[in-house]
């Protein structure tokens, strides 16, 4: 029977630890995965981001319907910011979706069941955000 010396056991622990770290790095966790990939039904898909001043009607973000997530990434220097969401329609008046308020501690707005805004030949809803103050500079991210 072989006697394990103190140094040998210590070296085996380091080998096991190194192997565990390598295994963790070899199999990426979903939170580290690329956000540009369509995740499919039930998952949030990156839809883009916009930096805008007040009204960002000229560059809406497309959605296939279902739910839509709006997040203020760079929050303005105010206790809260209220904004309106519209669905862009090139051939008629834009559809009003709702008015929402974000704060420094709650920057997320979830639009649930927005499939009724899907229209047009591309079968998409095109959303944009409008603040009441045209001097507000905001960095907003969108997920579909």
C-alpha cells in the first residue's frame, strides 16, 4: 500500500481545482452568451438600442409581437423620467401604446401582449420612445 505524502495530496487538490475551472470556462453560462442571437419563444431577443433626444420616431425598433422590454441604460439626471411609447405607421397616424415612468432604481418597462400593434407588409410592430422634454438625452435598450 502506497503512503500519500502531504505534498502529493496538496498537488492533487490543485489539479482537481484547475480541472473544475477549465470545465466551467469550456461550457459558457447563458448570461455570458451573445445578446445578438435570437433565443426563440419565451426568451428575450436583443432588438437594439438607441440614443435619442426627445422624439426618436425616425428610427423605430421592430418587434414580432408578444412582449417587448424597454430599458433606460443611461438614466437622465432626474428623479424620474416619463415617456410615451408609439408604434410607427408610415401610411397613417402613429398608434399610442402608453405612458410610462422610470426611476434610477427601476429603469425597466415591460409591454405585455403587444401583438395587436403588429401590422404592415413586414408583419412587425415598430416602436419608438418620446419624452416630453426634447432636451432629454437617453440611451435606451430594447428586447423583443
